[in-house]
């Protein structure tokens, strides 16, 4: 007798075993229908909060957002404090990379603190980005917006830094506050702080 054969006489299932199996199949079908209904409400949602405005920290939220959008996620990136620099059309072209305090930087802190080192490390990183055909910040913003990513600029930070809504890339959502960002995070499947 194989291991697939039910205990009992012969190779046939008893009426009780058949009823039990049918009950289990019905239960699994209901569970599957419930799972399908839960995911049928629309695409999964991801919210990223971007708080840093250095060259190396501009890439993670934009790459994650555009990638998630490519996989069908509804994506919002809320930019606040220095993260707002990423969306500032003029300032985003001149983001810097700090040589000090980065343990992975191939420059000791004593040397990194010298005048001009931030400029040098920024240039090194920009060259590395260009040499490896990595998209620019402008290109990633364009890709994100074209993919339907909602790039949001924190209104309180806009006011704090004295910026104007016209300073940001076309398509950036302005007038958004922490309460709106919080509500989006509550509704999201994935929340990230970068």
C-alpha cells in the first residue's frame, strides 16, 4: 500500500473521508478567495520619506521609488528638510558628498576635514556615476514622475528654507504636510525612511 492510500479497507475512500476532504477543499477555496479579495483592492502602496539631501543619499529614494513603480506599486516619496534639495531643480544639480563622518569613504577623517575635500569627493563620485552609466538625479526624477511616482515636497520645509513652489521640478506635488504624509504611511504596505 502506498503512503497516498488512506487507511482503511481496500483502495477506496470511505464516505466520511471524502466528506472530510471536500470540507477541507471548500475551506481552502474560501481562504484563497479572501486572499484574492484583499489584493484586488488595487496595487500595493509604498511610501518613502527622504530626509537627506547629499549626492549619495539622493539616489536610494529615487531608485527604490522608480523600481517599485515598475513593479506596479503606487509610490509616494515625501521629501522633507534636506531631502527637499533633491526636488529643487537648481540645487539638485549641485548636490555634494561629504567626506567627513562616512566610514566607507576611502579618506581618513583627518584628511577629509581639510578644505576642498568635499569638492574632491563629490567630483570623484560624479565621475564614478558617469563612468558606470548610472542615471543622473535629473533622469531619475524624470523616470519616477513618468512612472507615476508622487514626489512630494514638504510645505513646512519649503517655507522654512524660503523656497517657492516654482523652484521644484514640474510634476512635484507641493503643499503637502506631515499629516498628509502620515496618512499615506498608515495606508501603505511598505514604509521606508531614507
